[in-house]
């Protein structure tokens, strides 16, 4: 395959960016999208040019670092995969493919396609954890969890913190991420002691970081590579309201 990449190049947050066109030939349909960026970068490096900066780590859909907007869609046109899992056979031979970073105020561009997603880490630091001792593995197994809750908590825990939901949301909201984390921990017995402080801490940090409010548009679920659904947002609303009621009484 031969493709033409139109890639967002931006020296850093203080400089304006622009799209730069790069033809890439000899692409295998079995390559992942990131492997095509690797091929491009090898050629740029050999030519003495600055390679395109982009994030990646696991390259198997686990770490959440490879956030790219491809042809206007967070993680690209294939559902339920991250950019690192996106095969080139998804595209037509000769296609022009646009590649941009996540676009959201709380995710400032560091360079080219790399943005700072530290805002999501700070939301986790504001309450997205369990601090009560859960004991050793046998002891943990002695805490019974209804199968339905265990399954729902596991589904929510598959959120990899990639930020695609924010990039797709017209409001720039991280509500789906927030909902996934609050649902994951709030469904487990070990998550109950801090349930109220967790909800208030995380939503407070979400707003302080400049993420927008959720107006139930649903663009987030269309791009989430892990299939997280809108009901997690209802659950976090319920936990926040419950915590506010408790605080005011
Ligand atoms: S909810 Fe989905 S899109 Fe949002 S951060 Fe988690 S995995 Fe990524
Ligand atoms: S590189 Fe880890 S999810 Fe893509």
C-alpha cells in the first residue's frame, strides 16, 4: 500500500502547529498505524529531519498512551481498538490520512502528536483509589462480591485512561473516564469507606482541571476503545449527589 500522511507538527506549546504532508510507500496492510509512523520516522531520521513525536508503550491496547485523532476520529475509524491496534488494511490504498493530537484544553500539546494527560492522573490522585488494607490474596477472596457487581466492576476497570472520550466530547468532558473509575471502585466492598470523599474529590479535580460538564451527548462511548458505556456516568452522578446530600445534613 501507498498512503499519504498529513501529520500535525508543532515544536511545542509556545509555537503554532501546522499539517505537514508525507507520502509513505511500501506499507503492509498487516502493519499497525503506529508501525507506519515508525517507518516514516526512520526515513525522516535517515534524511536528517526531525522525527514525528508520538506516544506509545505497550502497543497492545493496554497502557492508553497512544492517543491520536485519525481522520477526525479519536483512535481512528475502527471501533473498539486503540491507535496501536489499528491495522492498515482499515484504509484504502492511496488514501490520504490526517493525524492530529487530542484536542482539549486540559491536554496541552507537548510536541507534535504528544499531549500532556497529567490532568487524568491528578483526578485519580484526588480519590481514584482504595486506601483501606485489603489483606493478602486468600483474605481478599473471603470478601464475597455478588457476581453481577464483580462483572460490572471489572467492565468499568477496563478503562485504560487514554483520554479518547475527552478528545471526542464537544464539551471536553472527562465524565466517561470519571464514571468508569468511580463505578469500578464503588461497586466493590473495599471501595465503600471512601465512596463519598472519592466522588467529591474526583469531580472537584475534574472541574479544576478545566474539563467540561457532561450533557449526555454520547460521542465518548462511540470512540472508547474499551466499550465503556454511559451508565457509568449515571453512577458517578448518583455518588456525587449522595455525597453532597450527606455533607449538607
Ligand atoms: S472511558 Fe474509554 S475513552 Fe475514556 S479514558 Fe477510559 S478507555 Fe479511554
Ligand atoms: S501503546 Fe499502549 S494502548 Fe496503544
